[in-house]
């Protein structure tokens, strides 16, 4: 007996969180754990951090190149974060949705809002919070990448960003990374089953 598989549009999964909440760790692990999920690589004008690979973690571009892409309307969203700019190329998103492939974005709140407006029927938003702000502070200090004024600024910004969680479809409190990945996998699985995402009529019983 044959197996019927409905055709559907691809889904843009958007993961946001305050700095230090663990969304990058969750997204990287989820890409390995959840089948059929690929990463969207953002553009940024900041310099690479230690261990980051161009084209894998980010596409590192100059301010002039970023401006060129904006002028050409090639960006689905962009935002300034601290002293740098970040953005998502539009082409890979449009192609993934059209081909029925699911894509995961690790982006900030400003970018999530822009993407939700541009892809209202094809995007799903997930917000990640730390179990407490004391633990968030410990994580930021443990990175060893920022001076004290920068840490204080990130903590203030994190409290402001945390207030945005009601705008999102789902909330994950990242007390345990494996539980958080399982929660994200459950979201992906449920969204893939939605009838609203099907292309045309799915009626195998008529065959």
C-alpha cells in the first residue's frame, strides 16, 4: 500500500531571546536533532568572534556591501544591534517556503517583527528566556568576551527585550538545554501538521 504525503509550504521558524539566554546553543543543537530543518545564515557588519566561521555562523560583510543589499531590496529584515548591523537575505527564505523546506532563524526582536510582517502565514515565532536574570548575568560574565560596561548594558537591554515575549507564538524557558531542544522539536512537529499549510486539497481516500 502506498504512503500519501501531502504537499505543503515551507515554514520559517524564528527564534529570539535576550543576549545570553542560550538561543544560539539551542538553535545549533536543534539543527542536528530535528530532521528537515536548515539554518538561515544572517549577514552582519561586525567582526567575527573567536571560533566563528564566515558563511556558517554569519556572512561577514562590509558596511558598503550591507548598504548595497539594502538598496537592492535583497534583505527580508535588518536591524542595528549595538554598533553593528544584522540582516536576513530574502532569497533563501522565499525559496525555502516555495519548495516546502523548513528554515530556522536565530534573530533579534526587531528582525522577528519585520519577518512576521513580511511572512505572516509562513512564520512561527519562539521566544527563549533564561530561568532567572541572575543566571543570565552569570552566563554573560562567563563568556569573558565583554567588559563590565558592556555587560551592564546587555543586562539592561535583556530586561527590556524579555517584555516582548507575549508577541511570540511560543515560549521556552531554557533551564535545561536538552529539554529546550525537545520543546522546540515539539513546536516544529506540531506546526508541520497544520492543515492550513497544505497546498491544495489532500484527499488520499478518493484514490
